[in-house]
C-alpha cells in the first residue's frame, strides 16, 4: 500500500493493530518480525520510540484477545522506509490468526506517526486500542500500515539410512535422508552434534558419521540462525569392530575316536554374539560356553566351529580327528593248528589286520594247578 495519511494518539498507551493470517494450510508459524511504516514529517517534532506486541485473535468477533508476546521496545525510522523490528529471538509461535500491534509510548506530538493507506481496498483487518478497549477501525481510516514476517515450521527431517536397530563392523556410517531443499541439517550422535550438511535441490542430504563402540543413537534436525527444528525419529546403530573370541575345548586336535557321535564344546566371547555353528549345526550357547552334538564320518574328520556376531564379524577355529568305529578284521592267524610244546620251547603268534593297531593275546595253560582236588587254568596275558 501507499501512505496517504498518518495518525497519533494524544495519550500514550493506546495503539493500532492489524490482523495477520497464515498461508493456506499452515497451522503454526514463528513470528520473526514486525514492519511499521512511519511518517517521516508528522507529527512535529515527533519521536522515534514505540513498542511492539503480539496478540491472538480470540477476542469478541475476532478482535485482539490475549497478548502472547511483548511489549518490546522499538525505534522508528522516519526516512520513508519501513521500520523492521526483529523478533526472531523471542520464540513467538502463533497458531492461526494473530495481531501485530503498534503501542504508542509517548504523548502527542513527541511520538512517531503511524502511516495509513487510504487509497487501497479496505481489508477490514485494522483495529485500534483506546483506553484499554479494542475496536475495529472504520473504513474511513483505511488500512494501518503494519505487517508481520513469519517463518513456517519445518517438518522434522527423515533419516532413510542406515536402518534402525542395525549393526555394523565399520567405524563410519553414511547417514542419508530427506528434508526441505537447501537447508542445513545437523546430525546428532548420542545427543552430540557431530556433522552439519546442506540438503540439495531435491531435499536430500548425506553425511559421513563416525561411530562409537556400542550403541549409537542418530537423529537429524534442520539448523538455522534461530536454532533447530524438531528432531527426526532416532536411528539406533550398533558398532562392533571386533571378531568373537573362540576356542575349541573338546575334542583336541589329532585325537582318535571309535564312536559315531561326539559333543564338541568350547568357549566364545562377544558383546553382540549372533550364532555359533559346528560343521553347520547350530550350537547351544550358555554364557560364554557352547556345545553341539555332531555325527562323524569314518576316517579323517575336520571339525569347523564358526562364531558370528550381529555386525558380521566372524571367527573360525578347526581341529582334525580320526574316527574308526568299525571293528578290525583279523586274518592269517598263526599258528593255525594245534601245537604241543615241551618246556623251553616257543611258538610265534601272528596275524594280519589294519596297520597301527595294538594287539593283545591270551594263553590258556590247562591243568597246571592240582592241589587239594582243585583243578584250575592259569591265564597269562
């Protein structure tokens, strides 16, 4: 609008206000400033001091109702330019319509004169405060030249990667997400700001984040000169760069067995253990000990134990054992007929079978102890 006139009250404490509406679809906004056009020549001598306040629109018939901020001291420009009053650090959040208000702090004529737009279409948004009572300005007074600047609340960013409750063995992770275009995004890890990046023209952002051992709670906020937006949903990422500690207690490497099933036991230590398998069979884990029953093949058996944690780290231990659970076959036994030996004579006992076996034999010598009518055999091994 254009300034065709200006007004001032005789008494201090009165004022003017203009009703402001948020853009369509917006439910709340941060009031960042007020604009007031002050006549540069009137009144004489005039003044520069005034106050600014913000009211909601809950009064009768939509009049100014509750004062939600202010009054704040302000200094007017009397040079034909709009006077801007910075309110960005006051944290004034409005929901719906509100009033930006000029409060006169000095009596006439030692006060700024607020300009009136009398040529523009009458908007029916101007109100005046006289002796503590609000009333709507008549159309003859035009539109009071008061404006407001607002910043609409930015929705919290969305982190799209990594996944929540995920594990990694890497010390750094790439955090990606979406927000509004070309804004600064602050990434927090365990409530500490660790990175600031700028979203691109599509609103996408990407940041490399160093992780601490264990749980890392990541979230993102839009960052501006006035602070931060609401936080994104937090993403929990657990960093574990250490492989499990794994031992095989039994069987020992190189042991020999003559049975088909054995129990493999050992110890495993890891903060985020996922599984222990023995030759592909899932082991039972209790505390730091594991066990698994496995079926063996005859011959050489390699027993492979694999411990994995939830971050993908893996430790492998192996032992090799020999298994023979089939009874040996004895052939070519000598002597193969009865022999009668005299004292001092010997006989060779021999046979063929699998190599490496330990052989034993028995000699039964009958009727060697006849005493008191008792006859017994003596067995010598």
